[in-house]
């Protein structure tokens, strides 16, 4: 009973939480902001696993279709910025990663905007914190000047 409710809550947050393709930055999880690049990569892997493997296919597809709707409603400047971000991400990919993305049968985490990724990153951070993997004192120390 708890699992479907949890998925529904996070689906709602991810699907309706962002207002435009450039909405990243509106909801900032400071835990994410203080992580090093390698730590962010780990969190993104956990978030991607949750998005790609734990959500129902219909939930993930609805979130991805919402990305298209956001793009359609965006201003020309926001669309240009969105395309540039996607182009930069595409150019950073290795050829094998590009082919894997082309062959994807399910929606992928990589296709989400930064704002849409935020709830899944928060889930990963919460799960790691609950498991005792995150050093809460180090996070508090890193955040002490921001609070």
C-alpha cells in the first residue's frame, strides 16, 4: 500500500513540479548543491534507477510527455536555451551512449529537465540519508553558511 502511494506522490511532484524548460533553479535542494561532481554522479545514477526501473511505464511516459508540453509553452528564448542544453549534453555523450539513448524502449532519466530531476535526486538523497550513508555532519558543515 505504501509503495503505490509513494510513487504517486513523487510522480505528481515530477510531472507538475516544473513550470518551464528553464525552471531549474526554482526549487533548490541545498544538499545537492554542496555535493562534489562525483557525488552528484552517484546521486544521479540512483535517481535514474528509481525513475527508469521503479516507476510504472505509464508514469514515466507521462512525465516525459510533460517535458514536450513545457517546451511547446516556452518562450523562444527558453526554447533556445533548452535546445542548447540538450545539444551540449548530446555532444558530451560517447557514441555508445548516444546509441543506447536512441535504442531506449522506456523513458530515460536523461531526457528530464533539471527541475524534473530534482524530486528524484531528493529521493536518492533521502534514501542514502536514511540508510546512514550520507555524512549528516559534513552536510550540515557545508550548509552552515547558507542557512
